[in-house]
């Protein structure tokens, strides 16, 4: 199925020899001013600082999805990754165009589940039990998977509303299939009182998902094997080291981290939860944050009265978010100015229908 109408990623990029970084920023500002209300820029928290400085609205997936649904501008430039721009397109009005500055800005977690695998797994799982299974997808997935959950009475969730959405699913069915992030699924279900032994991991790379029909029959929750390579990089050894070095430091992590890391940390929650918790903490408090490095560095700059460091000594950077560079943003701006927008994300109408059903369900529940 062709999801994209206007993928012009093959157009030549603006090189360093054509324009310096400073010139890129200057031209971005000039075009931004010229285009005025015609254009709104949305920026995810994990974007680099120069990109965030051009964002009219920053936020996590849920906040940006809500924002996209309210906008009236002709163009929405989405500085984030592919699935986010797709979501914005689904929620935008028919006369609006959503643009992703770099078509290669994907999400490795979203790529860990595709529609063929999910259809196959669904068939396999349903053949093992007669009980009602509700499919829930994390918003970090392609439109085709959102379509799948919409078509099968499921819903979408983000890390901000995962508890509410999963509780809704448990109230409406006997079992749950959660994809693509096993960690968010496991951490949230555990918080809701489901013991680990009632959850299994379905790995599409293994025959029959690596589980027996008996295991499927007995599981309350079937977790897809996917994960975020950025958040899975945090370890319990890092938490122990921080606590050993300074027991007064509070460790706060994202629920895409492993179960062991979340259990070892003092607090866990979505990107917005992390930001608000650190923001509202008293001056002088100390934080080790287990999430993407651009956000951690920005928090440290925003709240210099607190000591904010990354939980990891390594740079936990989301390489795909980092693909959106100011010069690619400039190409998007220039194309809008020419009236020939490039990298327009346009989800197929058939896919949109069921996806929207699942998205609207999420927005209603959260
Ligand atoms: S941080 Fe992880 S989940 Fe988020 S966009 Fe990057 S790879 Fe995907």
C-alpha cells in the first residue's frame, strides 16, 4: 500500500559549502517571518536545540498530537520522526499539509513491528484462545498498525496515558496484545497489578513467536518483543553507581527503560512527567535522568539551580531524531515558499479511517 504521496527526499540537500550553519539559521529566520501564519513548526523534546528554537510548540507525542489537531495553518512542519508526522497528518484538516524535514527520520522501535508480522501474530494468537483480546499499540508505530488496532476494537497509547488506555483495554477484554514496546507494556501492566508471570513476549523472528499455544492461552498480556535502543541502553549498574556516588540524587527514568531499571529508579514516567517533576523540584535538588540526551541537556540549561545529569555516562542520543538538521528544515521552508512543498506526509485515506478511530479513542480515554 502506498502511504506517501509526495516523497521527494531525492532532491539535492543544501551543503556546507553552499551555506554556513549561521547562514542557514539566518535564512530560516527570514523565511519564517515571511511565511507568518501560513506555517506552524512542531518540535519534539528530543530534537536538537537549534531546531527547538524554531518550534512554535514543543512537546511529547501526546502533546504534539493534541496540538496538531487544533492547528489552522496551511503547513505543519513536524520536527520529529516519521510516525509522529503521520499522526499529525491523520489529525490535521484536509487543506493542511504535514511536512517532515528529513524522510529518513524514522524510529527504530516503530520499525520492529510491521503489518505483515502483526497480522500473522494475530492469527496465531487467536487460534490459541477463544477469549477476547484487545490490541493496543504504542503511538510509536506506522499508520498501518494504527489501522490494525482501529479495525480490531483496540486503541493507541502514549507513555503519558498508557495506564489509562491499558486499564480501559483490561476492562473491555480478557487479554491484551501490546506492541511494539515490550518495556512500556510490561512496566505499565506491572504498575496496574499484573504479575510478571502473566506476561509473555512474542518475538516475530521466532517460529510461532517463540511461544507455545499453551503459553498464549495462559497469558494475560502478550508483549511484542520491540524496544527503544536509546532507553534500553540504561542499566541497573548505572543506577547503583549514581546512588553510591551520591545517595541524595533522585533517579528518574522513562518507562521505555527495562523493567529492572524502572524498578531500581526512584521515579518513572513519560517525557512530560519527567519535565514537570524536575521543573517543580526544589532548588538544589539533584537528578539523574534516564532519557534522551538532548532533553536532559536542555533540562540542565533550563534549571541551572538544580543539578541535572544523564543517568548514563554515554551519550544516549536518538540518532533518528537527530537527523532533522537546520539545513533540512531550511529546505522544507524554501519549498513552502516556492509553493512546491517537499517531504509531504500523507496517509492513505483507507488507512486513516480506522487509525483515526483508534486515535480518537485514545484522546477520549486520556
Ligand atoms: S527515542 Fe527511541 S522510541 Fe523515541 S524516536 Fe528515538 S528510537 Fe524511537
